[in-house]
């Protein structure tokens, strides 16, 4: 009997300690968050995602040229990306992009309910901002600590950057095929044209492929990709992308100078390069 009482006492102490432990973990993660404000002043040339792809290529024994493909080499400023593509991507990936603060709480609630019902991670609820946070700084792991890091970085991105800048970064860093990163590279690889001239049909095709860019090839659309493209294309008119310039203060924060680099983020720095010239007034 005393043994059972001691066990209950231990369980109670553990339960009481959990909130304090959780608060300590959250506080530590907050202190180690990246300084995302530098992204207002410079564009990344690599991300945690591209570095991981390069490491995978290196592990397979691929040559230096193949490894070097995993970099961001074709940056397109926001005003040089087709409005069609902006609409298509917002519709396909984050319909509430305009309204949320980095997290879509309605989608999170629905995803939690589905995952609990199926007893597995069957559905995600990542916004464009969360996907950007993961691409720039994190691993693809689904463990709770990494997910918490993603949520906290997403909130910080929304606090420090405009919606326009978040979408510009996202469209320039996401994967659109093996060694193809960003809208400009994808547009030239699949349609032999700059991202600024993408048509509505081409934009819908690219947006539909984001869900699985290594399987869904816009150059050779499968039946599944064609169906997804038609769904996106049919609703693109309902979406209005962020304007090219939102406020005078935001224009002043447009990238104009290079930054040496980001501080280490969870053990990995992200090198930066000078952005394109400032758009004339």
C-alpha cells in the first residue's frame, strides 16, 4: 500500500512540473529564434532546406556540379513575379494568407481533430509563413519541439516583415523540382520564360505542383496534376495578392544592402547575398 501511495505522489509531482518544464522549453526556444528582421535587408542564397538537399546529394556521391544545383540562383523581386502566380499560390497553399498572423487557427483545430481521430499525423495546417519558416531554418521532422520552433518563427516573421515580403521570400525559396528553387528558376525550367510573364494557366500548374514537386512535373502534367490545376485555375479570380508597395515605410525597408549573414539558427547559419537594385520611385 505505501508503494502505491509513493507512485501516485511521484506521478502528481511530474504532472505539476510539466507546465514549468514546458514554459522553460518555450523560453529557451524563444531566446534562440533567428533574427528574421535581416530578411528585410537581404535575400538568402541558401536555406536549411537547400543545404539538406545538397547534403543528400553529397551522401549519394554526386559530383560538385550536381551538389551546387542546390542553391538559390535566380531571385525574382516581388514586382517581377506574375500576379497570376501570386494568386494561384495563395489559393493552393494558404487561402487565409491575408487574414492570419502566421497561424491559421481554424485549420489547426480541424487538423488536430482529424489527426486525433485517425491516431496519426494525417493532415497538416501549415500557412505560407510556416512553410517559409521551415524552409529557411528547420528540418522536416514532425516532432513537437520542431513544430513549436516553426510556429514561433512564423509569428516572428509576421511581426517583422510585411505580407508582401513574406510572399516574395516564399516564392523564391520553395522547391519546384530536383534542383529547381523559386519562381524564376521554375518558370524558365518548365516554360522557358521569366516569372513575370507566366500566364494564368501556367501559374495554376506551378501552384498545383507545390504539394509534391518531385513527383508532380509541370513539364509533363499527370492526370492528378491536371485536375489540381483546373481546381486552382477555376478559383484564382477570388484571390487578390498583396500590392507591390503597401506603405511608404515598407518601401524604405526594401532590401538595399548586403548582410554578412544570419546568426546560427539551431546550429546552422544561412548565408546571404546582396539583393537586386531598389526599384526606382
